[in-house]
């Protein structure tokens, strides 16, 4: 594997890049050798209602299931490194009826970013899973909810929301400093 491929092997956001091409430039797997691929490891997940596209960085595979329950696995061995439960299920109440489950995560500069269904934005330390900061992006008890993954561009964390289908909610986007949460 070349140095270029090692760099390209990481997948930091939903859709890989900010343009969401869902494309990997890796060349080590191709039409000539794809038949040689075999299962290297697996990790059994508990039966939950959803799983989003994984994110890969720092030699770790990050997955989020259910209501923003995140697991970090060693990307080479599949060994569980840490778990983080965002507490969304306990807080969300009736919002759980609109959409469901995790909406995705993003990686940027040693942090995993998530937005819970009920509008909590969090940054986690990618090495340990410990919460670095947390903010609220939606009013508590309202009918808005998060319906997409967070996106990090140029040090800014961008969050959209849903809820126009539940009432006369006007759309908006929030932007947070990815380092501080401000």
C-alpha cells in the first residue's frame, strides 16, 4: 500500500468528502483482484433500529447505532476500543416517532462529532470516547429534530434540522466552532 493510499484510506464524513461523492480513490482493490477479497474480521452489533455509514480515521472504525450510540473499533482487528451512549433515547420522548436512530457522525482533528435526534451537538475525543464539549442546537420540547449527519468544513461544524413536516417550522442551519463548541 502506497503512502497516498494510506492517506486516502480514511473516510472522515458521510459520503467521504464534503462533496459527498461516496467514492474512494484507493486502487489496491480492482476488477482483477476483487474476487480474492475475504472476511478478515467482524463485530456483532446488538439488535437496534439503525446503523449509519461508518467513519474511519486514526486506524479506527467509528460506527453509530440506535440513537447515537457510538463504538470505536480497531480497523485492523475489529477489537472494541470504546463505547459512548449519548442518552438520546432517554431524552427524546415523542420525537422518537419522527425519523429514527442515528443520523451519522463526522471526524475532524482527533474528534468525533455527533448530533443527536433531539438536537444535542457533541464532540468526543476520538482516542478515548470522552466528551470534549456539548451544545444544544434545537429548543427543548419543540417539534424540530435532526435529520442528517454533522459536517465539518474549515473548522466549522454545520448542523441542519428537520421538522417542517410536523408543523410550521422554518428551516435554519447552525454553525459551531469545531474546536470549542461556541
